[in-house]
């Protein structure tokens, strides 16, 4: 309709650029809440990608899902070896849906678990 009021932006505010992202800042801190980690992964996917260590190897994480109905495990991660891979966060479990182990291609968690043995 063209009747939306136009308000000019203030010119006296100093604009700042976003901080540079380094590899060290992309490491996942599993002591945060599941929602914070989920948003962290979404914000860094697909590049530069959030990462963590999985049995001593760097593992990039591209897609996650918060799991509400799973009780917290005492182990850092839980898997059935076929369908799911979940990590313990501060408050809930976080299921990884898409990841990439160092030297391998990006893949879904089921495809990853078919070839990786814990």
C-alpha cells in the first residue's frame, strides 16, 4: 500500500565489522546447553564448520538435533552403532545428523556408523 513509515537510520552510531572466525573458535564446548551448541553448529555450517574430537580424530559437525526425551548419559557420547550418535551437553543430549571425520567425506550419521567402529 506504500503507507509504511520510513525512518532514517541514525548516522552517529559507529559501525563495527564482525570478528574474524578462527579454527580455535569453532571447537564445540560440550559444557554448554544443547540449544546453544545446536545454534553454534547451525551458524558455522557449512563453512567453516563446528568441530570436536571423536576418539582422538577431528570431526566436523554440520547438522544436529536436540533430543528431549533421552536421559543424560555419564559417557561423553552414546551410539547404537547403526542409527544414532548422541553427545552429552550440559542439560540434554544432542544427536548428530551430519558429520565429517578427518580425511573422509561429509556424510549422514547412519552412513558414517556403517563404516566407523567404536
